[in-house]
C-alpha cells in the first residue's frame, strides 16, 4: 500500500527547504510550484515541490529560466537519478538535495510529536510534552547567541536534540502578532544582571527585578 503524500504549508516548506517564506510565496505566485489547497484552504506543497523549490533557488543565479525548466523536466523524467546534468558545465546533485530535505522533514515530524500547547500551562504557549519549557523561548535564546550547552544546563529537562527541534518547529509555525514577553509566558526575570542559565533557572528572586 502506497504511503500518503505529505503536504506542507508555505511556512513548513520554508523551514524544511531553508528558503525564506517570502521566496516560497514568490515561487508559488510565479507558478514555479504547482500548489493546491489543503482541506483547511491553505496552500499545500509536496516533497516534490520542496525539491523543486530548493533547486530553483540553489541554481537560480546560474541557469536561465529555460535551462531551469529543462532541469526540472529531466528530474521528473528520471525521479531516481542521483545527479542530473543542467548544462554542459553544471551537474546538480539531486540525491544530496533530497537527503537534506528528508532529514529536515523528519525533524519537523519529530518536533510535531513532542511539542504541544496546553491551556493553563505557561499561558498556553507551545511547550515540550512533559515539561513547562516554552519552545519559542528556547528557539529565541538560541537565535540570540545562547549555545546548546548553556540551554541544556539552564533547563535540565532539555536535550540538545530538543533545541534543534525547537528551531525548525518555530520556523514552521511562526507566531502571529507581537512576541510575548517572558512575564506573559509565566516566566520571571530573576535579575537585571546577566547570569549563566544554570544559575538563573535555580536562583531565588533577589527582589531587584521581576
């Protein structure tokens, strides 16, 4: 029995392909991708669309529009080919692109299984199941320069893999409206001083800031 074709929203496609969301919508508007509407009336993309998207922007500055179209036609005709010749000088490693997309798609699937929102827990913010760790906060701290070791030290229930999953999940599920403050998420600022995460997460409030 054939497995069901997975569908991605434009935001999920951007997260998996590592292409900007604006570029994804641009590719849809230019009919580079043959999207369809999902059951929730959202533009839906398939794994083949993601491959086309990744290669389109990967070789976009090298090939003419005609040659890019020829490249995609060749891939469609030879779906199992590891490499495809785009022109006399460029050979595209299609297998590598598929591997990268498959790895990130699996990471997103894994993230969806362990991240959820519960009413009354951290203000309804998405958290890792079995914890009160807000996923968006972890992704934001990582983006702002916190290392994985620092995050894991500051949140004992957190693992390095969970940090990676937080990043791709947040990219695939962008928050609407303004970012919520830590205090709005049920978290407290322990001190105005910059402290190691391990200290900040266990030290009692000093009363200097809240």
